[in-house]
C-alpha cells in the first residue's frame, strides 16, 4: 500500500502550500531524533514526515501524487526521485535543527536530496599509468555505474556521488543527469578523475547509466509502451478507458469492435529525447476477465456461449 502523505502531515488534500509547510515544521520539531533519542517509533515517523513533505511541497510531485494516488505513486517513484532536490540542510537549519548523523540520515540522504551524504561507489581507475611519463601528464580517469530511477531518467536531475580521494577519504561530486537518458548512456564530468602525479590536469569521471525498470512503462527509444486492462463490454460496444501517462491518466476512446491486443498511439506522450524530441505512448488493450463472476454474469456468459461467443 502507498503512503497517505496528507494523513502523515495531518492536513486536508486541498491544503495550501503554507498549511503544509506549517504542519511539517510542527512535526519535524516534535519528532527530530535529537529530541527523541532512542525512540524508534519517533524516528520512523520523522522519516515519513520528511518523505511526505518532500512530495507535497513540490508542485510537480504533488500533482503526480494526486493523479496516480498513493499506491500508484509509490510504484512509479523511487526514494531517489522522491527526495530529489529536497534541501534538508536549509529546511532543518531554518528550524534551528541540524542534520546530525546516524542511520536515519543515512537512509534519507544520498537519494537526490541536497545536503545529503551522496552514495559511495566502487571506482575503476583507468587511463595513464601512475609511474613514469612526463611532466604535465593527465591524471587517470574514473569510471563508475550510476543506477537511477525510471522517472529520474525521464525528467533528469542531479546526483551526488562520492569518489575516493588521495587522502583516503571521499570527495563529493555533483552530477547532472539530462532528461531522457537511457541505460548504457555514458556521462562525462571533466576534471573529476584522479589527480595527476606529475602536475598535469586531473582525469575525467565517466558514468555509465543504469535505469531501474518501471512496473507500468517499458521504453523503446523515445517511445513508451504500457498495457491497459479493458472490460469485455468496451471491446464489443465501444467506450473509453483510462490510460496511464507520465503526466497523469488520460481518457481515451475505444471504438466498438476493437480487438484485444490493439495498440493505441498517444502522440507526444512518450519520453523526451536527448535532442529535444518527444516520443509517443503506445497503450496495448488487453481484456479484463471477471475473477469471480456473479450468478448473473455467469448466466450472461452462458447465453453468449449459446450464440457462439
């Protein structure tokens, strides 16, 4: 089941942005771990409150949450996408609180939220050899795989990754993810590889993108595909069906006599391309059969069977 963010914050679904902000501030002050040391229940509520505010304080995310519903939103959006661009540091500082440490912040930060710890990754150093060479030789390049959510690949965003530093610690690197990026796409961040041992320029950072699968949409280039369950009566008599899209459900007409497996094309409702193009959405219509038909429905199907259906 998805989370009811409005209930978590204790506000009405038509609450204004100011009302949502006030409710969040009140709960954040009450549930902050510094004020509830060792209280696991308060810690979990604090996490839920921050998640709820990360969505409802963002106009676009709130609209998507309202369109898809709690359960649909939870299936479509990863934690990384939920906390993307959510500035914990500034928000908590405004309340006189600090980020602190411990497991709770490890679970919240590093998921696209500003002020987070980023994510530690295994780095494969490659390029120029450490020894020998000539003065001014460029440092080694770094390569890593970066796993992102489906909606993050569609809308783009920014991630913070951590690379091992020469001092043995970790250096944080901000990476911009362009809208429309696909699995296998390589991003280059100049000057964020290994430092040159000979005084030259540092190497570059190369990231290979891996996009998490989505339970609703599959992607083929810039086009998206999904399946829509349709009552048998609509195939025979015609009607309308609700088709999911990136911008929310769309009502689409179905002609009488449409056959199961037919694909409907919704122009320019697909994924954005990296060159400013937008793909189409293809919805395959699949029959929806009753799992436990009533006696009346059973009788109707018996009559249809007599007619050769």
